C-alpha cells in the first residue's frame, strides 16, 4: 500500500509544481501588460505636455489671434 501512497504523493507534487509554474507564468504576463500600459500612459502624458507647450508658444507669438469674433454682418 505504501507504493500507492507514494505514487499519489508524487502525482500531487507534480500537479502542485505545474500549478505553481502556471501561476508564475500568469503573473509575468500580467506584469508585462501592466508595464506596457504604464509606458502608454507616460507616452500620452508626454504628448499632452508637448501639445501644451506648442499652444503656449503659439499664443506668445500671436497673443490676440483667435480671441475675438466679429459678429456684425
């Protein structure tokens, strides 16, 4: 009977190792995805900062352009 218990124990150990490997693999993929999303967010913030700087530069060159509307027809 001890052979049956050892085989069952080995099978359970193998299943536990497989489950652990799968868990680590999923965690790695989740981390990679989170890093990619973080990089995308940083890129968006950089683009927004560049757009804001371009708008400020444009206003300083032509400070009153586009601020008034002539509504008399």
